[in-house]
């Protein structure tokens, strides 16, 4: 992985900014810091101001694991025409079927985990998130969650994240699918995507040099992203660079 904000990286970003490009971001851990309580997640004031300025200059998308309305409510005054929730599946086709699948497996999952303290099942209508941040023994929590998921009546796509296990209908679109569809929709020559978690790897693994630039928040030898930002605060530096690279509004 290469640091995105080196001299060479900045030159590349400036070059991309002069083209028809789409900017896309994850929310938690990318635009907003990770927090203990998911309900209190919010962009820092500096990030919010820069993100609003970026959204005036570029077509922008946010692709989040949160429900679409949830993440949209956290974007302030930014002009974000494309907000995608539930790890890439919302909005889209088969929403009613995905909703039925989640409604069917949720009671079984909650029953299996009812006696496991510090584990919380979040129902996002089209997917589920099993949070275990408050469990004292993280390894025990992961084992209990794995047993519960294995007993579900429907095939589900299971992805471990940062103290969370995401449970999504097996055939639902992922973040990579969502990004490629958006890039085609806006007729962008290139897309930039920034994320920080395991579900973002569905974008990072797409190998399209010249058409897609991806960066992970936090360096990781296990990530497929070719670039990284050192930490979530460096997202501000990236946004600032993108604003300066396109000083006038052009959308």
C-alpha cells in the first residue's frame, strides 16, 4: 500500500480532479470517527465544512453499512445526490424480498444470542448488524455469533467488521456493485472511493487502474486497496486537496 497524500499521490488526485470523476465515501470510520455509541456518530465540524464544499464541486456518493435514511440524516448540508445504504443494496431491486429474508432470520438470531451479554442485534430492515463492542470477551462473543449465524434458516452473507458482524441476504448487491453502477450512471471516467472496513474490500478488490482509485483509512497488509490514509483525520486533508484542485463549482 502507498500513502495517498505523498507528492505523487497528490499529483494523481489533482489530475483526476480535472476529469469527469465521481467521489464516493463510506461514513463510519471514514467521514466520521468511530464512536462507542453508533447513534452518536457524526462528522467533525471541519470534515463537515470540507465535505459540503466538495459536494458543490463534484458528483458525490456515500455508500454505507447504515440504513439509507440513517446515513442521509448525518450528512449536514452537503449536496449528496447518491446515498446508498445497507452495504450497497439500498435502494435497488428485490427490496421487499430482502426485507422478508431479514424479517425471517432476525427472531432466530435474537433468540440464539439472548443470553449473550454485551451483544446487540441491530435491525436495519434489509440487513442485520450484530454489535459486540460491549462484550467483555471479544473472542467468546465472536464464537457465539458464529454459532448463531450458522443456524439461520436462510443463506446469508456474513462479514466481520470492527466489533460488528454484518449479516446480509446472500445474493444482495455489495458496495462494489453499487459503486460500479453509480459510476456508469453518472458517466464518470473515473471514481475515487475511500473506506475503512472489511465491507469496503468489495470495492478495493476491483482491479480497474485508470478508472478506479481506492484508498483505505488505516494501513493494512490484508487490504486490497492500493492506497491508504494514515488515520481518519487525514480524510480532512484529502477533502481539502480535492477542494483546491477544483476551486470553482462544476457539477
